[in-house]
């Protein structure tokens, strides 16, 4: 039988698909890695599984334990999925601006949710990270996943995402393009690909225009889950330990308009319904590919599905309200 013994065996080994219609004449082929095909719907299934397994091995997480994290996003879904499948309790501190759908998904997996104010700096006791840290410490058997500083995050990509791309491209990849949230994806995947290729692979960070990662002023932007913006009251920006900045050879800085337009084009012209951060990655990949030759090969990572953003990226009224709708009709065919 061609079966999986458990759901978590179905994490990873996602398809790598060539872009054919949005490439605007670029000579270098661009392939995209479809992370929404993971069973929890995003790239974060990889790190959720890896962080839980590392904590089980170290004894930090034991049977009957409680998984705690400060997130409403894809990592929460991945952790909730693994928790359900392995019988752990699961608690998430989430910012109140999180959409009702996101909260509903976490609860559907049986997770408990604590709603925290969105608009407080990281140092504040009500910030999601402070609350999650406190809940983990005060709960018997509590374990904080802490994706921003957990070495199992980049390691998951070093062990799975990187080798998959190398194998799938038969070692022909020359450029990796990825957004940077916790930095785990670009760090682990990039470090593996550089090592295995003897330094031949160039790693490109696809970053929102004002993100601090690529030297921006930290002002807000709309694409979710990537880049780093600075809360006005934050005194100290520290890079997450999951991000090793030296892995990035160059940045492509992409504005909201370009990211969101590219995400919409991917749905309408390639049949790829993906999120805004995937739009950022592909916009960057297309810029990179435009300067390359047919002997190069660009791979962009697409972290999650556009279904998470139907009321935002794919809603004309929402986009128009922000002045981000491309009224020329380009990408709206
Ligand atoms: N895009 C989306 C939609 C994500 O959920 C994440 C993870 N937060 C990223 C991009 C960034 O990935 P990483 O945390 O590995 O840098």
C-alpha cells in the first residue's frame, strides 16, 4: 500500500512547479515550491513537527504536556495539528487583530486561545510573547515553542526543505528566493543549499520595502508574516535567533502593491492561489530572473495558501480602500 502511518509523515516533500505565464520573458526558469500542500496548509508544518520532536527528545515536552506559543498564524495551525495528533493540550496567545477565521481554525483543532492587545510593544506584559511565556511557565508540563529563537526551526529547513530542492532540481538551482519572518526558512534552506553546492547558490531575501531586515525604516506595511517592522515604543530591535543574516547574499525590496498584485496574478494566470508573502517572493524572483540566463535556475518558496487572505489580498474593496488596487486591470484579467 502507498500510505502514511500518521499525518505527520505527510509533512514536506511538496511539489516544485515551473512558472509559465507570469514570467514576462525572463530567460531563466523560475520554479515555485508549493508549501500550501502541507497537511496544515503552510510551510510552518515543517517547523511545528521539528520543534515538537526536538522538545520530546530533550524531555522538555512530555506526555500530558501543554504546547504554548504566541501566534495566530501558520505556526499555530501546525502546532495545533501536531498537538491534536499526539494528544497534547495546546494554548495560543494571539493578537486581537487576528481574523475571526484564524481564531476559528485554531479552536477547530481543539486549541485554547488567549486574546491579547495588538498594539503594544514586545516588552509590554500583555504582548503575545509575554503572555505565552508566562502561561508556559505557570502551566505544569507547559512548553513554549518559541519559533523565533528555537534552533529546531532553521534546522527543520536544513534537513528537509533544502535537500528536497536540491534533489528536485537535480542540483541545478542557482538562486533561492525567500521571505524572512522568523528567518528559519531562508536560514536553514539557504545554508544547506550553499553547503551542498560549494557556495554556488545565491540566496536572495525578498523583503517588504520598509522592513528593517533590508535596511528599511520599519514603518508598517500590509503583507503579513514577513519582514520586520518597528513598533514606535520598541527600544531594542533584536534579530530572532532563527535568522542568520549572513546567509543572505542580497535583498530584493518589494512594495505592497507589487507583492499583492503578483499574488493576484499567480491566482489568475498560473492557477496558484497563494498568500501575500508568496507574492513578495515571486515578485523578487522575477526581478532576479530578468537578469539571468537560461543556464540559471531560480526557486522561490511560497509559504501558504491564498485562502487565508480571501477578505484581504483577494478582495477588491479592501485593496481599493488602501489605495493598493491596480486599477489598470493588469493582473485582473
Ligand atoms: N509567509 C508566511 C505566510 C508565513 O506564515 C511565514 C512564517 N511566519 C513566512 C512567510 C516566513 O517564514 P519564516 O518564519 O521561516 O522566515
